C-alpha cells in the first residue's frame, strides 16, 4: 500500500459559535491527486488553510510527513507548496523577479536559486516568459506562475485551492494537464466545487458537506456510487410511449430522436432482458441498448442531500437550494 505523506486526524475548527469542519479524518498518498470536493462554504478552504499552517485548528491534528503542522509549523511548511484561490502574485514584477523573490522566501540557498527557477519554469511551461511583467500575462499563464511558485522548493505536497477558477475552457484544460504532470512525482490535494474538475484530474476523492465528510474513496467508486437507473435503446421500428410504459419497471420514456429512446426504470439491470424480450415479441428490431452511468451531479446531489445541482455552461457546480 502506498505510504501517506499527510494525515488529517479528527480535525475540527470553529469560527465563533459555528463549526466550519467537524471531526474529519483522511490521508493523502505520496503521489497522485486527491480531490477535496464540496460546495462553497462546506469547509474545504478551512481544511486546506489548517493543513498549510495558515490558521490553527480548534481540535485535531494535521501532519505532514510525520511533522505536526501546529507544533512545528516552520519544518512542516518546508514540505508544502500552496496556491490559494487567488495566486499571490506581485503583478509589477517580471516572472524571474517574482520567482526569485519566492525562492528567497522559501529559504532556497542563493547558489541553487537559478537552477530552481529554471526547473520550475520548465515544468510549468513559462520559460519563454522569464522577462515578461506578470500583469501582461493572460490569466492562464498567471496561474502557471502561481503553480511555479508552489513547486519552486520541490515540496512533497502541493495544495491547490480552486486552481482553475476564473479561467476560460482552453486555459482550464492546460492547467489540468499541468497539475497531472506535477502529481507524477509528488502528492497534490486539489480543492474544488466543480464536479467535472475531479472527474478530469483526481485519483481519489474526499467530499465535505456542512463541515463533515460524506464520501471518501476512489474516483471510480464515486462514479459508480449510485446504480444506473436509465438506459438508451435504439430501434428500427420504434414502439409508442404507451407500449414502453407497459413494460414492468419503466417509469419514464423520452424520445431523444425518432429511433433513439431514453428509458428510466425503478428495477435492477435485469430490465434490459425484459426490453429485449418485448422487442422480439412486438417486432422492434434493436440496434443498440446499454445502461447509462450515473452522472456526477446525480451522485453529488444524493450524497449531499440538501444540495441541488445546476448546470452552468459546460461545468456542473453546487449551489445552495
């Protein structure tokens, strides 16, 4: 089993009278990407700020490579790279000037700074912008610089809070690819409220709602948490709605096209056998039939119970009801 680089143990934090997170525990493996998933206000940022030593928790522990973040914050922070929701850029500086400043802040020895800069820039694809002033870069490239500052000291754990927030679709794809490359030789924890973000980037998922963990497992397990309850059939001689409703277990019928039909059912996957039998009996030649996977938004809605899901553009995001 892969060794853990970080552990959250019985972590709780309270702002005034309200608990932001309550008794959560999970581990982060040495390599790969862990998605910290939840709606806005669920407790994600609080968890990440505690993990990075930005705030001290009310109860519990955050441990990085065996080091307690609260008891020994300086040593723990040497192992962490952090990119908050808004990259901490000094827009009047050039890329090299800014990353040199970050290298000094990370206590990288002067003789190693040049190599550290070149390595981080190459990894993040910004070497050709070394002398460019940050305010003149696009949002996508500013985010790449933010990622470069997070890995310049070669940390064991990189913490990313909503790393694609505010980027256009092409920039999102580029940053996702970069994050996957960064995670090839280190651990990454990525916080997001966008469902497709975890689907595109993460290996494992911890989902927090109302400050508590409601799911912790692999992406595969998350995608398959709910058994499918819809199927698609394509027929050459399509039946009528009433004929389909007559099949025991069919609860909804929707004609995608004249010959392509989506059926919702409330029985198990054996419904396909009933449909095939009906197609033979009634002369509906089937050219295709398959179960649909449950969508991430449906899984999320069931897990979080009190949340609803709405579609914004190409992304599914959580919104409060």
